[in-house]
């Protein structure tokens, strides 16, 4: 009886110690906000990232993903990452780029040939991006890719002449305002979540984005045509608030960084297929897909804009643009 009692006490003690160890294990939850729909390639990358981190930290670090601009538009999310009220928010120049003017040159029109070219550029510019981010208390976990952006509009863009006077919705970014003006369009800055209603009510006649974005947002429903101007390939960064990152253990930080790199590669593998499927989806929905002619004229018109815009941002921007152009 005494032996049995000691045996049971031993089991109880072991279970208590195990439970105590579990209770003592620190659990960290990170919030990640994105503007894109749940089935967009960027959001799927967000979810893959979260899954990898949870799995490899045995649940000690969890990333809660909020898509569809639930936590704010791109500008608001970027501000929230800098302030620390949101931990991670994939973002481009209309978001996090606001804090780093020199990085705006990375989103200039007709700068990249294709997705492979962008990936080569990402490797070269990663240190420049990291150095810039550190000045605002954030760090970059990696890159996501979007493009090529084209135009969903109520009237077809057959040639560059059709851009004249077009009320084009653009992100709330000086770069996109300048891009529209250079093509003689009328730039109409509108936050991402408000674009559909803006086109529907006539505040704007058109908006632009990669085919997958035009499809997941359903903007084509109110434009009925998509013109393949293919004007911009661009990066979205994966900024994390540095103070929050620093609360993680060294091992957890390593896991987060490697998981982000894998999510980056995963998303890159989706881009071209998603765009092709999106074009097919829109075509099947009765949308006219226009093969815009004379894209070389678009590029020529915007070549001057590239240099002028870089100069307006200062020497760092000019140097960064030169570095991008050096990558073949």
C-alpha cells in the first residue's frame, strides 16, 4: 500500500512539474495586418508565414493575420507598425514607403523587366532597405512581389493617347500622382478600401493594379474593361516593429526571419499563375481584356519621370536608383 501511494505521489509530482513548465513558458502573440483579400497571394504568404512560425516555435510565438484592411488602410497600418500598435504589416510605397522617401524609387514605372529581375534586385537592395528601416524603429523581414500593374477602366486604354484626362484612382503616394500626371491622366488619390465605390459613383473612372488585385477586389465589375499597360512591378516589404522583435528570444528571432524568407519564396511562386487565372476569371465574367499597344511609348514618356522623381528625393534616392539599374 505504501509503495503504491509513493508511486501515485511520484506521478502526481511529475504531472505538476510538467504543468508548471507549460504555464511558465512565455507565449507571444504578434498581430499582422494586410489590406488584401484572404485569397490574394500576399495574404496567403502572410498565412504561410504564421503557420511556419507557430509550428517551429511549438506555439510559443503566434501570428494573428488580419486581411481585407480590417486593421486599417495601408497608410494607417504602416503608421501602426512604426508606433507599435500593430506588429507586422506588409506594405509598399503608399504605406511604409512614406517614412523612407529614398525608397520610393523602387516602385518607379517600367523599372523591372519581370519577376525574376525583381528577385535579383531584392537581393542587392536588402541592406539598403534594412538600414533605412532601422532609422524608424522597424526592420524588414523580407519582400513580397506585385505586378505588372495594369488599368481597370470604364473606357479602354488602347494607346497612350487614351490616358489623357482619365480620372485615375491612384494610391495616396506622390509617386503615383506623378506617374498619372506624366501620362496626362487626372490623378485621384483614394484609399484602397474605398476604390470600388469611388469608381461606381464616378469619383474615379479607373484604377490600377496587378490582375490578381483587380480580380480579388472585383473592381472590374464597375469598369468592364482591363487594359494591359503593365506599367509597374513593385515590392511590398514585411516590416516588423523592432521593439516587438527584440522581445523574442534569439532562437525565435531566427525562426521568424527564416519563416519570412520561406513565405517570400512561396508568394513569388504564386504571382504569375495567379495573374493568369485572374485574367481568365475576368474574361469569363464578360470583361474586355485590352492588349494596350505602344508600351514602349509609355516607357519613353516615363523615363524622364524616373530621373526627375529620383532627383526630387535627394542623393540617396539617385544612388539607389542607379544600384537598381545596375542589376541586369
